[in-house]
């Protein structure tokens, strides 16, 4: 019953996410409608201003007034606003229905140590590009963060920000300094560089792009021949790539994928996690709050979290990007390894849980592997650490 309720809430949350995406589309449509209306108003005003400077301009203002009345900019902009606001109100009501009725119990958690929490906040600010804010927080709180980590975070954010502005030079320099292990990312950047050349106006664009392709693409032919062939087809649309069948190769989505790929490779190269610890904790906590509120109401009547111990009898499925560690499932019991029941390696190389080892150990301290027929002493097994 609890799992069914959780699946139901998860489905409702997915519906909210879909509504949020539709609302974002409506917001973009609203912004485009507003911009179009303002552009039309400016066109009419400039036209009238030019006519006022000429002789016989007695009826210019009367005509302008009539044109503006026909355009009805206020009504057009209000219609777009009302459509967006209606969607926003519906989304707000849906979110309110998903909100657990009792958040008070959740708020009675034991206070976290301030020093680690402050460090997480400061590092998140550095990672997000709020360098000045992070520096002020470190000074105010007396934090002593690793200079190497801070420098790496600032450097990666600067390059990612440049990529978002379609500036490839910082990322290409970074890749050139780290030959090896960046092949996929390097090809994405080189392809975007090629497409940027094709997007430029001019008669010599096709020749320039072809010369660039002949110089750079052979290094990637083994693993990216299909993509290179598409680029060669795009050569026929030099100077008008935005009207070609290949325009998606240089779309906003393609640039965002390059940003994401750079952050993944960059964080791995610098020995940093892909996401800030604060973001991961927030996302996990946000998904767990409804379950925790109900659990506290049933298990702990007085709201004392300390009675629950370090582990809670509930699980939350996090997005795939927040799965950081390998999981081991015992071939004997199908249970997953954890801190209290770690995996062990038998002398034959097969792995089981420590609880299974205890159950399989016979009199005399000997054990037979459940996978192969090898017999050994129980004290010959070794603990297995999964990173």
C-alpha cells in the first residue's frame, strides 16, 4: 500500500513537471508576443516621426492614433499575460496539493553542525559562479577552503559560461592542454567550430570550412565518421545553415550538450563531483520530505528524530545523475551491501555478503563457495571495498 501511494505521488509529481515545462513554453510565447507588440508599436512611432518632418503632416497623429487603436497593444499584451498567469495559478494549486499536510514534524530535526553546512554553501556559490558572494561568505564565516578546489571550480565555471555564450576558444584551449581522455568532447567542440564557420556570411566561407575540415576531422574519423559525413553535407548550405536540414547540428540543444559534456569531463579531470554536495542533498531531501513527514507521524509521535537512528526504514529513488556508488547484490540472499553488512571476497574470487558468510560457515570454520565447488577456511576471506 505504501509503495502504491509512493508511485501515485511520483506520477503526480511527473505531471507537475510536465505542467512546468508547458508553463515555460507559455512564458516564452508570452515574451515573444510582448516583444512583437512592442516592435510593432515602435515601427508605427518611427513611421509617424519620419512623416512629421515632412510637409503636409496634419493628419499624421490622427493616423497614428487610429493605427494604435487597431493594433490594441494593451489588449494583446494582457491576453498573453492572462494566459500565462492562468497556467501559473493552476500549477500553484497542484503543488499545494502535493505538499504534505504536516511539515512541523520535519522541521524539528536536530540542528546540523554549522561549519560543514557553511562550507557546502560557499562551495556551491563558487561552482555557480557567484565568486564575490562566496568570498564574502568565507570571510564572514572564517572558512579556509582548498585553494586548488576553488581555483578549479572558478576555472570550469568560466569556461562553461563562455560556451553558453557560444565562445569556443576557452574550451578548446582547455582541451588542447589535456590531450587524451577528452576525445568525445573535443570532437563536439571541433564540430561546433566547423559549423560556426559555415554560419558566417561571405563567398569564401565554403572553402574556409572545407580547409578546416580537412585539417581537423581526420583525427576523429575512426569513431565519428557518420557525424563527419553530416558535416560534409552541411557544406552545401554554407552561409545559410539556419535554413538547412543540418541546422539542428548547431542548435541551442547542441550547444547545451557541449556545455554538459565539458562539465562532466572537466569535473572528472579536476577530481571534482559533477554536482555540488548542497544540490545533491537538496534534491534528495526534497524527494524524501513527504515520506519523512508521514513516517514521523507514525513512528515518532513526539517528533524526536534521534529515536530513528542513523538509518530510516524507507527508500527514495534519486535521478540517475545522482547515483555515485556501485551497488552489490549478494548472489545468495539478493540483499544489497551496506555499511553494516559489507561484501567479502572468497578465496576463489567470488563475492558474497558477510551475513551470508556467517550462514554458510560450517563446523570447524570452513565454507564452500555457493558459486563454485571450492572449499576454504572462513578466515581466508577478504573484505571488499566498493568505491
